[in-house]
C-alpha cells in the first residue's frame, strides 16, 4: 500500500507544482515572444532539476502499466510549437552520447525535442497524480524519478546548455519566421 506521507510530502507536492507549471508553459509556447520563451525556459529547467533531484526514491507497487496521457499527436504539437518559437536556436551539437567518441561527424540535437520529451514524462506524471489514487500517484512518482535518472535529466541539462548559448549569444532574439521541420529553411 502506498505511503501517503511520501506522495503528499512537501518535496513531492513542490515537484508536482513545478512539473504542472512546466507543462502549462510548454502548452502555451505560442503566447510568448522568442526572447521571453528562452528566458522562462532557462529559469524553469534548473528549478525542475532541483525539485526532481529532491524527490524520494520509491519502488513501484502495482503490477499494471500506468496509463499514458500524452499521445504522439500531442507530443508533436508541443515539439513543433517550441521549434517554431525558437527557430534557428533549436539545433545544437550533442556531446553526451555514449558513442560520441566513435562518431566522425557531430551529432545534432534539438531543444524542442528535449523539451517535448520532458513534457511527455511530466504531463503523464501530473495526470496520474491528479487522479488522486494513492497507488497510482506512488507508481507515477517511481516512474518519473527513474525516467529522470535514466533519460530526461541529461536532456534537460543539454537543453539548458543550448538555451544559455542562445540567450547570451548576442543574437537578435526578436521573433522570426518559423523554421520548417524538414530542411531548416524558413516556412512559407
């Protein structure tokens, strides 16, 4: 049986609040100017990192797989909106791939994909937590912390590095024409 003291603890509630704010931010990307989006994202990601790193490590209790709430269409909407917002600053070179030292060419990554991956995991977590079923909240906590450690924690750090480079590059951060997803040419 799930421990209410853990799933409703101060650290879990604060993380859940920040996770919800991140999801709301990602869902409302279009409402921000490019400059404001980059500024908010560069503040929100470190806060999210701190809050998730304070979470207690718990083991799943249920045998069932948790329901996902973010489908491929929603993921792609979030990713595309972020890409359209940050335009030419979306792409960066990945340096933390395990096999990077074997590659003769740089590995390209995108802030928009990193942020959409984070969104997907956090939105699923928030929706499960919001259900108010202690066992599901407990297992959602177990999954989000494991996914952070194994996957999206590094993506968060990589995206933050790229956001920092964009913010302090001296580039004009005024809104631009969106970049097309397929060939990095401006969309018509």
